[in-house]
C-alpha cells in the first residue's frame, strides 16, 4: 500500500514498507524513511492536486468533487447532488456554475 505525502512541497506516494516511523512535530504528522522525511497531506488543496487528473474538480474552496458522480445541480442554491435520491451534496462557488453549465450530467 502507498500513502500520499509531501517531500519538498511536491506530492508523492510512499510505500508503507519503506516507512520507518510516524511522528508528530509542531502538530503535523511526519514520517521517516531511510532517505527522507515526509509530511502528511492535510489541506483540501493537497487532495485536489492529488485527484484532479482522476476527474475531480474543486467546485468551491471547501469541496473537491468527483465530477462523474454528480447526478444533478441546483444553480440557485449553488449545490451539486450525488446519487439517485440526492442525499449527498456539496456547495458550489458562483464561478464554478459556468463549468457545471457545460457539464453533461447523466
């Protein structure tokens, strides 16, 4: 298994078998291999950078969404919905509405 981490500001995947230990320093999780000290990813921007090439988009500053899972959206409430009954949803920024207008929702 590999886990995402940052090394010198760049995202990488590190194999669990290469990790020597995990530690907390100044409230941040770090882990060590023989050659490097990695920092765990913790921000929504890190997750966006990690997933955008796999069909995810940041539709507002608080949400990274897997676009092909969107089933509908409400431009007035600025919400995208997932699933048949729409029980899961995320908010959308005003500037992302243009992106959604051009999206073909299943």
